C-alpha cells in the first residue's frame, strides 16, 4: 500500500475497526478493533495515490468510478468511523486550521454567484429528471429539512410539520401577499395559498421545477392565487407582506449575502415578516467540501451564523427569532438515503451506475455531516420593526396546533365523503379564516 496513505490512516484512525485492502491485495487493519467493522478495498494504484493527496475528493470519486468499494460497513459506516476519530470538525487541529486558512483565501473565487452563474449552478442539480426526485422525496416533493415533532413520524408527516412550523412563524393572514424565494416544486407555496387564502409568488432558477410547480398550481385550481416564475431574486421590485426562503440561501454565496438581505429588506413591507430556513454550521467559517462543490452543488456554501448576522444587521432587518434544528436533517436524509437505495435500479435506468454511486455518497455523506459533524439548520425570523409580532413565542405553537387540527378535520371530512366505489376529490381550496394562532 502507498506509504503516504498508510501514514495518513495511522495518524487519523485510533479507535474503531478499519480494514484496508490495496491494489496488490495486501490488507492492513487500523484502530483498536472496537465497534462495527469497516472494510475498504482500493482497486487501482491511481486511486490509492489520489486518496493520499486529497482524500475528501478522491475517496468519493474513486467510489463513483468503481476504483474503491466498501465491502463491509458501507459509506455511512466508513464516515462514522472517520468522524468519530477526527471529532466534530477536523479544523480543530493545528494542521487543520492552517489548511482551512489557506482554503478560505480562495473562497470568494468559488462563490462568484452572478445571475448567470447562479442559473448554471441551479441547473446542474435541480434540472435533473423529476423522476429521480420522485423516487426518494415525499409526496409533496419537499427537498429540504423536515421537522420531526415525534421520532416515529413518517417522512410525509415530518415534511407537513415543517410547512406548519414555517407558516406559524410567518403569522400569515388572509389577503397577504407572499414571496417564496427558491420555491422548489411548489409545495410550500401551494400549502400557504390553500391554507391562508393568500396570493403567492414563487420564484426559481430551475426550468424543471418551474414547470412542475406551474402544472401543480393548475391541477389544484390555484393558478389565480399562486404564480411560479423563472426569476432571480435580484430582479424583483414588488413588495410583499411575507417572504419565505427554504433551502435556497445555501446557493447565494458568501459574496452575495449583503445583496441578498438588502434586496429582502427592500421587498418586505414595513410591517412584514420574513422566515429564512437554511443549512448552517455550528463551527467557525470554512469552505465547501470539494466533492460537494465539484459534483453536487457548484457555487454552494453552508454558512456559520457569524457570517449571516452582519449582513442582516447592515440591511436594516431585525432578527426576531432564531431556532436551531439539530438532527432533523440527519433523520430527513436517512429517509431519503433509504428510499434512494431501495429504488437504486430505477435510478440506474434513468442515469447510470456512476450517478448512483455519486448520489449514494452524497446522501450518506450529508447524513453523516448532520449526525456526527457540525451541520444544523437555522430558522431565522426577520422583520423591519420590532412590534410586528407578539413578544412571546406562544403564538407559534398555537398556530401549529390550529393548523394540525384543521388538517385532521379536513382529512376526516374528505375520507367520509368517499364512497367505497368512487372517491370524491378533495376541495381545491381550503377555506379557513382562523389558522394563524389568533383568537
């Protein structure tokens, strides 16, 4: 085995049970033998050299190219073993801090997300076949962190709970205008329009998502209330009572944070409320993982809270609430990973084996980062005035409870209306004037 690679593994793996077989068939074991066994087989010398020089990129690429396999433990087991040895963040070490400082110097070049480049970045990931996402997402196509109020929730239940949680924090009233920045396949916008009798504008840079969201609005008879457009947030000039952005801020880029919040402050009415839902990190600022940046989310970046707050303060927006969702995304990704692997043959029929391996590493690596590393989700509530919302958080739970009861009653009513032979469709628009937690 490559001597440099042996030294690196010896330095990193102190606990656990890792076996590595090299291209010549030679096998070595690392760790103290505790825990579940992980066995990695490297098939080529080229992959062996690449892993020694740049493991965070070369290991997933070798796995993608079938030059590396995990014959025991799988990708998730391997990452669990590595992270249990390096701790929450590898930058805690002196060597890690030095490398991270060097990488930070080049970060602005990696995140020059102009309007044109942002669209290309979005197309790289979100314009993949819609059939792919249907194989592992929930029925509403929510491609962001779910909210597990109970550990036994299904993915569908947890994603509905996420929409309730966000809507409650926005404190929406009938007649409000709502902007959804990065609307995905339209699920949240449609939920808000149906539940609160509002007009919603959802914007995206993905042609695939725009088409699906528009088709859904027409299918549900909501085209007069919900409009989905291919627009960049920087090109907007309208003003809105409420702004919501879920899973889009990760694509803004550090160099555009001030532009983003300045624009949101301009678009939000004086008594408006905004809710930003984004992946974040509890550790200090760093750079995007090389594999994720190259193959999954070009131009993407997961910020520390310390990087977000200065831009908010300078924009004139006021932070009224911050919630840290811990482990919710780990559980979401577990559901996605399991569904993806259960449908692996169908994914391969759409793309190929290399794509399947790339996404298996992406989903497993993401779950590992939320479960054993420093990734979390931030929900940041913003206003332009400090007297817009109640001074306690009770209204959030009250609204969620009201929404939950409303959904249960509506579901039961629909079920009762369905005879055994023919099922009546659900009403196209939910009519309810008291779903915001107000008496």
